C-alpha cells in the first residue's frame, strides 16, 4: 500500500535534511523504533508495536539508498521480521524537502520547509487486512510526530525513557475512529 503525507515544518531545509541523514535520529523520532547499529548507509533496528494488550517486536535492517541533497530527495528502505511470529514487513520511504519562505512561497532561502513523505508499505503474514484509507488516516498523527521531531534542533531523547515509546496500533485506530465520529457528527449538524 502507498501512503502520502505532507507537512510544513518550522525549520530550514538544511536542518531537516541533516536530521534525516542521521539514521539514529530517525529511530529516536519514530514511535516505537530504535536503531541499534549503523554502518555507513546501513542500519539494524527494532520496532515495538502494541495491538491492545499484545506487544509485537520486529527486528530488521535497512539502508539509505538515495541521497540527493541538491534536489532535497532521500530514500530509505527497510525490512523486518516479527520476533515471535510469522509477520514480515517491508517499507520504502521517499522524502522530498522544499524550502518555504515566511509568506508560504517556495524559496531557496526559506526558514520553513515543506516535507513530502511517500511510504510504500507491505505487510505479510498478518491475520488482519488493513485498508489503505484506514492506514492512511491512522498513520497521519504518527508521521506528523515523526516529521515534527525531524525539524526540532538539538538532541532527541531516547524512546527508552518514554513510557509511551511503543507504536500503539490500537490507540492510533481509536484516534482515527474518534475523528471519524466527530466528522460524522459535524456533517449531521450541517
């Protein structure tokens, strides 16, 4: 499935670019992820995801397969295997950054950045089927958190110190269903 996210960040393009090139920072910024080893453009990591009372752990590897700083385009690929099950996942993420000036126009010297993230995601071996629309809406707040973290200057605290560090699939779905109910109520009022 293909997901797309776009967000305007309160940081210059070169700052966001530098943060995205830091593979360990990517792991600290994404909910539930941890990069345990980096060797050049390759990395080893893990993701902890909660599905209600169940916790799933994935171990995986990945690489930064494209870096074009002039174009503001980078691509990262990764694959993982569930530790205690048959689940597998592959992900291909393409990030494109465009500087934006204070007026919102594209500008090479902008103090803000428009980030466009395209994610190709494949799950194998899971007993449930997620529709693309559901996954897109459930992933929106997670990606917003990730991109905001990539724009913040200074060190990012390790997720280990955060009790809320795992990727909570039920909470994401609950947030999604809550927003769908709010949307439906608002349409009925009109």
